[in-house]
């Protein structure tokens, strides 16, 4: 049995805006502190991280303090949001109302111009999950990552359609716990560590 405990990064500097893999703000002091609170009392065998600094900075510090190996996994970086990278939600909603409405109707066909395709993104997350489960069989892994990566992992575990990504909420420093056993995924928790 392999356990993957996904931890979303804390609040980044710059407020609420679209951050995919093209905008990588550092964490606020509170964002970093929230992540430390989330892992209190946890016990893992290894730490994996997205290469983006809003994940990697915490993962590196935590792995060092806990005496755990750290692996950077580029396939667990956030989805690319193209033309919306760095824009606030209000800016997009106001200045690009038609595109925003299309995105809200169907995330698969309504991604912004220049964005990574949702289906391609799901395929890279699925490939990473499959490989990590084989590589870390029988271990408990802390995976420091992003909201949409966690949404994709949950949709994959539940065999939900890609459109489900827009219907899952993941808070800053929130958890998603998945267990892989007997060839199937089990969701052990969403929102808080179990």
C-alpha cells in the first residue's frame, strides 16, 4: 500500500490571482506558517515537491528538519494558465467576460489562450501518480503541490471526468490523502490531514 498525502502550498505574496506554472510568487510569512501547522505530528518516509518556489521552499525546509529525502517532481507543477497568468480574478472577469464565462462553463474547452490543455495536464499528473506509486510502494509520501494538481489527483482517484476539476475546492495548506492498494485508489481525506 502506498500513501500519498498532498499538501497545497500556503498563501503566496500578491493576493488572489491566477498563478499557474508561469507566475511563481514566494509564500507570505503566514502562508509558510500555515504549512508548518498542517504538518505538525505527521510522519512520512519521503518528501516530493513541485519545482515552483511556493512549494519547493517549504518542502526543502521541512525535509531538512525532518531528516527526509526530498525529490523534485516537475510533473506535479501547477497547470499553465497562459494569458491569465498573474491577473486577478476580478480583472479576468471584467476585461475578458466572454472567455471567463466559457472557462466557468467547461474548464476542458474554455481554458485561456496559451494555457496548457486540461487533458494533457491530467495525463501528466496521472503518469506521475502511477510512477510514484511504483517507486514508493509501501511508503507514506508527503507531496507538496498545487490546488489544480490536487483536484486532478482526486478526479483521477474517483475516475471523474476532467470537468470535475472546477468543482473541487482546495484551501491553502489543505490536504488530500490518497491510498493505492490492490490496483485501486482510495480517498482517505480532503481538507485536513487524517
